[in-house]
């Protein structure tokens, strides 16, 4: 299993958890004495209407609206690259070992900084995805509630 697949699974789980708290199901009460059968029929028709009107289907698994940011850097990767570059510069200057040590240290710091920046980008992306989902769900809920209220139901 690839790391990207596992990472995407964690992102999907995080999105589901965060939006499930923000977008609770609505409670529908038949205010005009509608039968259970009539209520089910009206709810299905309003679901279809709200879904078609907003383009949001609460029955679908949430999907990201943009690709997740690519992971960059890492202290280990930066250290290896820095050591190689440092060894090359050190060879030119006459001390390969010292150049590799300095290059490895600087590369590790640079790689670590890139990873931290990449993690921040990922957190911002996850928050943006959760906010977009919550906004779309809210639009759907408003349309669904308006349809049901127009048919004589109380919606909370």
C-alpha cells in the first residue's frame, strides 16, 4: 500500500469527522398531520430537488475539491543532498570530509524547514476542504429545509 493512499485515507477520515460535527442531519416534523408514507415521499422529493439545485449530494462520500499539496523536504533527504553537494565543494577546496559534514548539516536544516512549511500547507489545505464541504452541506440543508417547509413540515 502506498503512503499516498494511506495519507489520503487519513485525510478522508479527518474530513468526515470534522464535517459530521458541523453538518448534523435535520429533524423533520409533520406539522400538518402528514402520514409517515407522505412524509417519506416528500423527503425524497425534497432531497432530489435540493441535490439538483445545489449540486451537493449528502449521500456521496466527500471528495477533495483540489489535489492535496505535495510533501516536500525532510531533514534526512536534505542532509543526504547537502552532504553530496558539500563533498563536491569540499573536493574542490581540498577537504571532502569537512565539506560533506557542513553540507549535510546545512542540508538537514533546509530539508527540515521545507518539511515544516509543507506540513503547514497541508493543514491549510485540510481546513479549506472541510470549510468548503461544510459550506456546500449548509447550502443543501437550506434548500432541503425550504422545500419541506413549503410542504408544511417543521424543520430543525
